[in-house]
């Protein structure tokens, strides 16, 4: 819904039909128009399907985002350092798992779909990160770095983890379930095991500390 909202509003702003905006996104040509539309669509879509559900849950539950995300808990500097260290050490392992997935002989139909999604995702990210000035760098840090960090942690390790805690019997179930949803919504076949592992790690950190600050 928010993807098409982004297409519609971008079309209005640039005086283009929605079909033309969609074509620009599917086949970006490196122009400023294509880059700006890609960034705008990414921000609107991401905010819609990550932040809005978390916000609505906090309103309906009468708790608010600060409570659901454990943001009222003051982070400890040593735990921040430890969290960064753990995640940093896991990055080479994520890359290794991704390469293993690439080298497995998958059925042709599976490989076709995996390559299609992977190429589209890579092309979109490369378009968004096509920077030529300091303001563009700042925008990309916000759009690709800070917003996903906050919204994804709020949605998965805040809202979903708390929901699964209330309905799960076993201690590890909510951590595994939120990691599974986290992985599926990244739409990356080859990175599935790596993203799932990171989801587990982020889930454990949030579960143990009661806050999304460290994630």
C-alpha cells in the first residue's frame, strides 16, 4: 500500500504517470530523477510497513513506543561496546554463509527467482547509494542506516518479540519467530541464513537487556 502511495505521490510531484515512475524504478538509468525517486520510494515504503504498525500497536495497547521498545531503559556503555563487537565479528560469518548459498546447486526454478530478487534488490540499493555530494551522503545515512536501525529494531525486537513472549511457552520461541519474520521480510534468498543468524543475535540481545537500544 505504501509502495503505491510512494509511486502516486512521486508521480504527482514530477508530473509523471504511475506507470512511468514504476518503469524508472524497475530500470534505473542513473539520472538524478531515478535516484531521487528510488530514495523517496524506499523511505515512504519502509516507514509505512515498519514504523506505522509499531506506532499503531503502541497506541492500541496504550503503552507507546518507548515502553514497547524498552527505550526508557538507559543503555550501559559497556553493553553498547559489547553489542557492536558481537555484531561486527559476525559480519564475516554472514558473508561466508551468503557465499555458501550462492555456490549450492539449486533447482533451476529456485535459482531463477533467487537471482531475480537478488539483482532487483542490488540494483535498487546501488541506485539509492549513488552519491555525489555531502547532503546526499547525509540523506543516505538517514535512509539506509539510521531509519532501518530504529524502525526494524522497534518492529522486530520491540513489538514482535513482546507479542511472541506473551503467546510462546518456550523461552527461545519468541527469539526464533521474530528472527524468521525479520529474515523473510528482507526478500533475499542467498542471505537468508546470514540474516536469520543476525536476527537471532539481535533477538537475544533485546531479550536479555529488555531494550532495543543495543540492537
